[in-house]
């Protein structure tokens, strides 16, 4: 039996969401007869040397890593790759990576990490075919595997793109049992209760929009059937006592008809769960929001990004300030907390537009979370990154990750007319206001709680516990 090691990188957090990509791939590969082992750096925060020693002492046929784009993920990829390539067993296994992180420029990541293969796009079918042909004599076998990239004689080879999986119901549920599940169910999320047990679920893949700052390997959106999603949630409830679902879809509210079908299915099945999701204010109608609330929705993250019509147009957001204002108002009326995402540094941005974004956050964000503003980051593969390259602001992917993108809260590429100093000063003042206002509200909430205790005899109070 061939042995596979999945490395789950350390994201520096005490609590984490279940890594769904790894969970899906683990399920598919195990069903095909492979032995799966997880290396949980996300939980145990292993040292770099620990991974090298682990690979020295254990034999695997394949070592795999999946990651998205981002400064932290990139640093982890470099560290993990260095640890892998130092192992005395390195020649005995194939090192395979995938995900949105390496997909925009596979050649760079192949060379940077001394990686053997990159899986581009959806991995469930590609990884099965790749693992089945590795070790066979003759490159013709590799060339028949669509959706991969590798180096041969120091030259990049990319096979044909992989067709999308149209029947998402055909993919087996994530291999939850392979994971230390008690760690993942303890993740706290906006409007989750202390007693909630949370879990991520993916009900669709893709997005119908094309924002300038977003990288997407493929266009369009595909859905699992409501029946299939309900079946998964029921299993999560029965096996692990899950009471709160974090929908990890890029856009749960991508098609109004589909949103209605999902909510109707939740209600008809009497799921009795709460859930959060990513939404679109274009579709945040009173009817839809009322139904979502009835189905258990307590929190919707909206990718607003700016509260200025010209900037929204330049970002290709397909939003207007009127749509934003109305949709957020209707969300609150429905009894659902909105997550208001604003970013600063888009083409045409200035301090006045930033203030409008701050005011929007203060108007609609409740005590379920602290919201701040981050600078726009042109991740490789998106149109904004391509523009930065054309304008000479970034040379290439290496320049972006090695020199420009050091932290998600730091300016990487300045698209505004502001100096870098004035840009950072504006962002500091904006976030200082948001942080101070948040804690002012927190203090007022604590004061109201104490008044209920001491002057109204509220015997439901159980102490100012943080967990």
C-alpha cells in the first residue's frame, strides 16, 4: 500500500478551521487504497527540524502540501520545502503541492521549493491519476495527466488544463475521522455561542463575479445539491455534535434561486443549526434574508471593499453605494450580523474615500467582531497584479513575495497618489478610530451587563468569562 503524508502548515493560531482541501483529497485517496498520514503543524506548531527528522524516520511515497496565496502561506511553503529537501529520504518520495498559492506561476514555485509536481485547479481527480502513474516508465504517462506542472531537463512542462468536476455530489465527504476533530470544532466564530461546536462545509465551488483583485483559476460557479449538503450536515451533527456551520464557499449567496433552495432544504430537514457564509449585497433582498434567518443564518460576510462608486467600478465589483447601504440595512433588519469588509489603496482611493469606508463599518458592525481596514493586495494571477507588473510596480511573482508582500496589514503595492508615508498614516488613523470605537462599545456593553446584575437582579449572569 502506497503511503501519503499530508503536511498541514502552521498558521500561527490557537484554533483553526479544518483544512477542507486536505480533508477532501485524503478522502478520495484513502478510498482508492492509499494510506494517509497527517502532519498537523497547525495544532502542534512543530519546528522546522521536527519535520526533517520525521521524514528521516518514516517512509512515504508521496509528501503533499496545499496552500492559498498570502505572505504567511508563502513563508510556510519556503520553510516546509527547506525541511523536506534536507531529509535523507528525499529521493524516496515525490513532493507534490497544489492550491491557489502556486497555481498562478507554477514554474517559480517548482524551482523555489524543489517541488516535483504541482496540481493546478481542482485536485480530486488529478491527484489520483498522478499518483497512479508516478513510478511508471515513460513520460507519456505523465503527459496524459491533465492539470499538472513539472520540470524536465530544467524546462517547465504543463499538461492540458483539467476539466472541472461538474457533479460535485460525486466527491466523497471530507475524511473527518483522520483529523483530531476536537481541535477544529472548538473554533469560535461571529455569533457562535460558547457551547457551539463548529465545522466548515463547502456547498459550492467558484464565483460568478470577476473582481480585479481576486485570483480565480476557473470562471463560473458549480453547486452541490441541497440534499447532499443536508446529508453532510446531518452526519456532522450525529458524529461530532456540530451545531454551527461555517460555509466556506467563495460566494454562498451567488445565485438567489440556489440560496432559496438551500434554505428551504435546511428548514424542511429541521437541521436546527446556525450558520455563517459569504454573501453578495446585490442579492440581499428582504425576502432572501428573512428566509436565511429562518434557516439558521446568523452572520454574513460581505466583500464590499469600498464605499465609493468610481472605485467600485474600477475594481469591477458590480456594486454601488446605494446597493451596499440598502443591503446592509436589510441584513440587520432580518436579525443577521453583517461582516463589513473594506480595503484601502485601490486605484483612485484617497483619505476621503477611506473615511467613508470607516463610517460604513461603524454604522453597520455590531459587537460580534472587531473590524479593521487592510491595504489592497494584488495577489499573483489577478488583474490588479498584472496591472502592477505593466506599470513597473512589481517585477514578477518572486519580487512580490520576496520583496513587496511582507504582511497583510502592510502596504505591498501603492496604486494611489499618496506617498507611502501618507498612505500608512491614513490607515493608522482609520484603524485607530475603529479599534477605539469597538472597545468603547465593549465597555458600554459590560456596563449594561453590570447594571442588569446589580440593579435588576439578573441571575442568568455567569461571570465575565472569555471562553
